[in-house]
């Protein structure tokens, strides 16, 4: 993971998402300030802003830090604070993180994942010869524990992700893609390669 800079709310968001969602909650008698009752689902008005979310965050998954190729991958709006826990945030732009569907499903409503808006670029390190992700050893213990919990919760160090990161790095080193392509499609790998003086 790397830092994700929060982007401004689109001009059409209030009318297309927030007001429609809140109106639906009022019609159904859902209290936005109470956790959702079991079995109640909110109207997914947030899907109306998915194109804006994708464009605003340049197609990069906030958790995996790779480009989501639409048509072959599924981009989704993750509610960082779970909508079941705080319905009042269900239709708030600032609560959305662009995520590939796999990461969104894994994160689910767990609360032990670091917020990409608050993560700093050097909290997660990458072993480029293997693709292994691990906490920066210089972090204080509480923050290191939080990084480790995030890695574990999101399964960021699974072999499939290690292999992907390694392939991205090797493609650039072997000049099959440019550094600009790596920065655009795999920004965490790019950042770590630059930090380690390998690009």
C-alpha cells in the first residue's frame, strides 16, 4: 500500500448519489445514525459515481496499488467505514475507496485495515527480488502492528500478489515496459524501486 490522496467530490455527486440515497433511507424508515438492522440492504446509489471514482483515482486500487483494467477487472466503491455500521456514511464520497472487487470483498466490514488516505509511502516495504510485502522495520511497534494486521487482513502477501509485483518489476527492468508505465500501472512497485535506487 501507498498513500492515496483524497480527491474532491464531483459536482454531480450530491444529486446523483447522496440525495437519492438519503431519500430512499427516509422512505424506508432507516435511521442513518443507527447500525443497519439485520437483513436490511441499502439502495446502491454509490454505483452511480463509479465512473467518477475510477477517473478521480486514476484507476488504481487503493489497497493493492495496481491499475484496474476495466473490462477484465472489476472496479468497485469500497465503503471504508462499513455502511452496515454507519449508514450515515453510505452515500458520502469521502468514505469511498476505489478498490478491485477482490480487495473489496476481502476487506469487507473489518475495521483493522489502515486507511489508504492516512497511510504514508514508507510504511509498507517491498522485497523486489520476491515481491514480498512487509512493514518498514523502523516503524514504532504500534504502527508496525497495524501494518502487519493490514497485510494479513487483506492477504497482500499471498503468492499471487507477490508474483504480480515481481512480474511488474521485472518487466520494467527488462525494458518490456517503460518506467512511466510501471508508475501508472503499479505505483507501489515503482515507488519501492525508486526508493531502493533500482530505477
